[in-house]
C-alpha cells in the first residue's frame, strides 16, 4: 500500500509481499508478508509462505484484488519468436533462460514493477509509473507487445491469424511453430490458464471441448487413415498458457533435434488428454509426479519397437522403418 502502487486499501499492508526474480530460471518467488491473503491464480499463498510465479500467472496483491502479471522483457532486437526458436532447437536449457533480460511485474492497470538487477536474483523490485494499456483480455495489441519472454510466445501466436487453423468461442488451434512431426497442432483455450496445475473441476467442460477439437483436427487430416495420432499435455510445459498437443506419431520433422524433444512426447512426461480429464473428474486437479522432468534424460528408445538408439540421427533413420508404406 502506498503512492507508488496507488493502492490505498487498508487491508493491504505497506509490506504485503516480497518478490524475488530468478531470470535464469524464468520465475519470480512471491512471499506473503502481510496478514491478509495474497494469491497466485486465485490460490492463497499464506502468511510467510513462498510460491513460484511464472509468466502468464496472475498475482493478486490482497483479497483477490489488484492483479499483476510477471513478464520477462527481452533485450531490444530479440523477439518472442526468436527466443521460442532457441528453446525448440535446444540452444537454451529446457527450463528456459533469459540471460540479460529485464523482468517486469505488470499490473493490469497502469503501474509497472521492474527488477533492476537481472543478472542475479533480486528481493527488492522497484516501482515506477508507466502509461501502459490494460492487459485485460488477449486481443490487445499493447498486450502482445509486452509478451517479450520466450515462454509467452504462445499468447502471441494464438492471436496471429496466419497461425490459426481453427477457432470457436472457447478455443483456438494453431500450427506448432516448430512441429515435431508431419502434423502437429496446439489447441489453446481463450481463457488465461497458465498450466495443468491451474486446472480445477470448473475446467472439466473446457478440457473435454479441447479434446473434441483435437479429434476434429485429426478427422480433417488427409493422412488420418495411414498415421497414428496422440492428444496430450507436457507435464511441465516450457510455454505459458495451457495447450493440448495433437501430434502424429511419425515424428518426421527437422525440428525434432534433441533427446528432450523426443522424450517429451514418448514417455510419461506426455500426459494423455483423456487421462488428464479423468484426473480432474476424480481428484479435481491434475496430478503431476515429482521429478517427472527426469524422464527427459532417459536413453533414446523407439516408441514402436522399443529398440534403443544411441543418437537422434540414428533414431530418426530407424523411425523410417515404421512409417506407413
């Protein structure tokens, strides 16, 4: 609470939250210091508790009020698409890296929090005024201009008419910018949902709709009779905004280059869409196993015959045997 934020609500402490940015890992840790509840994606943190907040998630300073989002703005000359290409081609770690990027906590009104020291973690973000347009909704041109961090790339792509192949009132389908197979689409909800961890029973109808849209994409595919498809989610996605992969199982693509690429689609790291729906039905949430990311380090193995291959080029050559004649 104070003149820098413009918050006058006495239920908000003058030191309500502590923010610490880790640019190398692409998240901000949020610690609630005040008595009244601070929340991330409407989940209360708890006094003296700490949570990690990623780009795309929403921080409400107190009592579900005063929303802010975290964004990592890249150096001038870089774009979200270029950064996304880095992660897809394996030029940056799978978990993401932003090097010398600036970090911002951007409220959905007209205030901006900037973390000054981006080389290391900072526990003291400074506040500065700015005449930024509101970030409510996803159609604002200003909003897309601030999606600088590579993990925000999907939010820009889903607004791009050239990327869209289908849309309705609930979802949009885009081509994966770096497809890992002959056919690779992403089904995204228009609603801002950061990841599987944000899902509740309230999202059940949406998940079923996304699955149905994915099936529709397969039905209209000219090679549907000869190719197998899977629909699913990455357990720990690198990109912010929930997205369902609809991917053919040929994996015939120059963009498939690394062991992480392969294992992210052929191990339990790839959660079947129907399994995610059943989890939400039964448990009210999607259960992600601890240390699931270790599966990305497994040796390369053919998903058809289970033969082990020492390198990605050898694996891709082997896969030709399983392609439809």
